[in-house]
C-alpha cells in the first residue's frame, strides 16, 4: 500500500516495467499523528496505535533508542506513563537530529563505541551535529550541539545529573 499519494504511478508505467518496493518495520518508518485524544484513547483501547501527538513523540524516542541499540549501545527503557488516558513510553527522551546522522550507516559510524555507550532510563539525550560517541555512561541529561565545522568526540565520559 502506497502512503505517499502516488497511487496513480503504476498506471503511468508501461506493462513491461519492473516495479519493486521496500518494506520497513513500522517503528522505523511510520508513526502518524492524526487523532484527537478521544479517538486516540478509543484506538488504544482496541490495541491499535493511538496516532496522537503523545504517541508520535513516544514513537520518535523509541525509534531513536532502537537505532542506538542497533549500533550496540545499551539504552534502558523507562516505565510507561499515563497522560489523558493514554499509556506512553516517553523515557528516555532521545533526540537525534538529521545533522547528527541522516542514515543508519552514518549512525553506526557516529556511535563507534557501541557497547561502551550506556543510557539509563532516567536520562535525556540530545545530539545535533558532527558528534561521535566513543564511550559514554549517561544517567541524567546531556545535550551536545556541534556548530557547523566543529567535530565533537565523546570519550570516557560519565554524566550524572539530578
């Protein structure tokens, strides 16, 4: 099923055209934010994705944590919280800007430490720019923003904030 309003594309191709598609896990590619809270609660009660603003935010945080785990990092999952009748996994909030890593290949290079990177469930992490995580033990809040032309390497860092 095409989700990009290009349903007419196959009709434009000649009969002998070879057509293919790529399929990703939902967490990696698709988290709509379209439902009002009442509708979102009803969808969640049926076991469906809520498609609410909070669910979209949680999906981004969970996807970023999953990407860091793919690179070998340890990212603890926080306990779900309830907001307006919706149960959401909002911790740890992890924000990875496109300037940090635009592709999974770039993310793997940026998280070169893999298993030497640990993020607790009580943490919040923001990465923006040319940053390499070689070794990091995070239990708190950390925001790193590298200006254009500046490279930052995080090596042997332990961050504890309350």
